[in-house]
C-alpha cells in the first residue's frame, strides 16, 4: 500500500545571492522524500539573480521526477525588495502544503532531511513544529554547535529568550497551526526568527528536535543580516515588547507550565516572569550602552516605566527601536 505522505512546501528566499543559491536548490532536488513543492522567491535582487534562476529552471526541472499521486515542483517568484520577513510570508501565502520547511539560500540540506522530519512528526504528533541538528561550515571547517548553542527539544522558553535557539533552515511547521500564531514580523529586518520562536513557545507550543545532523549551515558572509545593523539588542527588545503588548498579561494567551519535574523552580518556568525579566534585562543593557556613549536614553526609561506599570507601549513608539538613525 502506498503510504499517505503530506505535501511539504519549501521556501527559499534570496536577495543578491546568485553566487550561493544553487547549492541550496540542488540540496532540495536531491531529497529522497517524494512529495514537495519548492518556492524560490527573489526579493528584488540587483545582481542578476532573477535571470540566473530563469536560465537554470529548465535544467532543475529535468532533474526531478514525480510518481503516481506524489509531485515535485519548482516555482519562481519575483518581488520588490522588502526584506526576508516579507519574502518568507509571501512564500507562505503561495504554499499549498500541509507542512512548511524553510531553507536559507546559503545553506544546504542532507538528502534525507525532509523524509526524516516528516517521519518524526508522524511518530510524535504532539509536535507541530520541529528543527534538526546541524553542522556549521566556517570557511571549510565543519563543527557541531557547542555549549549554549546546542539544540534543545520541548518548551525551552528560558533559553530562547536569551539567544536564538532555532535555525530557520532546519525548521518545519504545520501550516495551519503556524497561521494561528502569525508569521514573521515584516517590519523586523533582523532577529525576525528570534521573534517567531518566542511567540511559538509563549503560546504554549513545543518545538521538537531530530537528534541528527541534517543541515549544513554556512557562516561568515559579509551580507548576513546580523552584520548589517548596529545594536542588535534593540531588535530583540522590540520583539519582546511587541509580543508582551499582543499577549497581554491577563488575556490567558500566556500558557502556564506543567513541569514534569515538580521539584523544578517554578519561577524559572513561569512564562510571564521569564518574559518580564528578558525585557528588563535588554532595556538595562541598551540604557547602559547608550549612556556610556553619551546617547539619548530618555525614551528607553519611558518604555521601562510603562512596562513596570503594566501599561502597553504604543506600537508607533516601539518603532523607534527600529530606526537606524538613532543607533
């Protein structure tokens, strides 16, 4: 009997990565999972990426074969330059799959990545989001993440509020569930992934982990978003304050913990306290840094005061944190 395999929608956003994107695309074509659609979205590139994609599309299509009711397809999209969040959201809107998998244009999957991840979700239906372990390629040197960068499974909110704990290129999500949470914040030009993982965890969902290296992640590119902005902490603070506004302390959207280990410190697992501490810590970090450099900090003290008084901060005010001219 032919197994019932869900359609997976794969999204590769790209901007001026003509010299890198083929590696990512070929790693999709080499997947041994038989039922997927690939959406490649050119985010207003100026380096001839679009012409390159169009010229190679026939060759890539010849490399894939579909059997029976299963399909493999490639679709190209071109948009005006709006950033990675808007580009991914555009791809999600175009997708038809029950599951969505993200792949950055400078990374590559191992051939069994999709097959293993879909099987993981079949074996563990309690997980509607997952990621895999990965290998880092730093200028040809392969290494696995160590220490605080090691991947976790479950509801690791405390760690996620501290640093980005999920890799986009290994992430898979149940589309309908993801829609209920909301996709990427399009106004955020970096740390948009940090924002999403925390919103998933704060809404009470867990993120599963396949204990297997199924992704090669490349670093060290000059065009990486984290290298393009000053004071990255401001983007994380914007994310946390925006999320606090949306969830509202008393709305019931902040799901309480139900720890298996009853001896665990309950304060360390209370989402409201964890979010509160993360916001105050990032506010203090930005205030101290700006005071040392002699920059204006009154707006940060204003945020702090409103937050401690349990008053929402208007979104228009929060957008100050995204203004590069102030940082």
